[in-house]
């Protein structure tokens, strides 16, 4: 009798040990959020807003769709958190880091060169997010049309800085000039593989050409013509 009792106790203990081993580790809220955000970012970059599905994102994150909706509410909110907000934050960092350096430049040539160089670097580093954002805004119906607040801040500050540097000599409104310069840099970086065939120029030569183009434009706006040797 004692032997049977001992055997039964051993079996129960064994089952409990197996149950403890098999019990999955509970993930923290931050871990779940990070998994969802990373999976969503990858999926939006790969498929765009319309092509990405919450089912695919949840599956990639290792969570249920119910968990995804519990934290973000909708696909639009998730897109805003993973694409809009990071671009907004990165651009605000660019403004706070580099516009003061540009303001302190010794000359207008140096100011323009710093501006174009840092903007090209920023766009290259975040090209994936920017491409997803542009594709969604252009082609995907139902995409949340939230503006990038920091981009408006950037345009306002850059135009103000240009106005201070150029005073009343500008032929074109600085608010228009900074937007045209931004689009020129954006297009040359984002569509580099389309625009520049292999062997035409190195990355360094393309960067220098974009800088020179913008410098020429800024100095033409001053009425000087060529920017070479101008302040």
C-alpha cells in the first residue's frame, strides 16, 4: 500500500514539474509593444499601408490581433506610431542638432553647404521610413493624413534663418526657397538609383553636385549669379 502511495505521489509531482516547465514565460507590456512596433515597421515598409495587414503584423510579432488592437486600436494608429511619429522625432532632432551649426556658419556658402550635406545624410539614414510614408500618402486610400509637425517647424526655422542671413536681398521668398531646396535634396537621395545610372558618378560626387546646385540657387536668389567665392 505504501509503495502504491509513493508511486502515486511521484506521478503527481512529475506532472507538476512538467506543467511548470511547459508554462510559457509571461511577456512584459513593453516587450509586447516593442515586438508589435518592430513588426509593423517592417511590414509597412515592405507592403505599404494598404498592403500591410494587422494579421500579418500580429503573426510576425508573435502576438494575437486582439493584443494588437488592445494597444493601438486600429491599423491607422499603428501606422502613425511606427512611421509618422519616428520621422517626426528624427526630424526634430535634426533641427535641434544642425540648425544652430548652420546659423553660426561663417558665410552663406558655408551655411548652404552644411545645410545640404546634413539634410542628405538625414534622408539617407531614414529613407526606408520616408519611402513608406510617401507611398502611403500618394497611393494608399485610408492612410491617416497626419502632418509631420517637425517638417513645418523645420521650414519655418530654416526660412527665418535664411531671412536673417540674406536680409532684404532675397529675390525669392525664403519660405519658398527652403521648400524647393528640401525637395531637390529629397528627390536626389530617394530616387538616386533611378536618376543616376551605374558608373555615372560616385556617392561622394553626387553629394557634392547636390550641394553645388543648392549653393548656386541660394546665391542666384541673392542676385549674385554664381555662388563661387561669394559670402
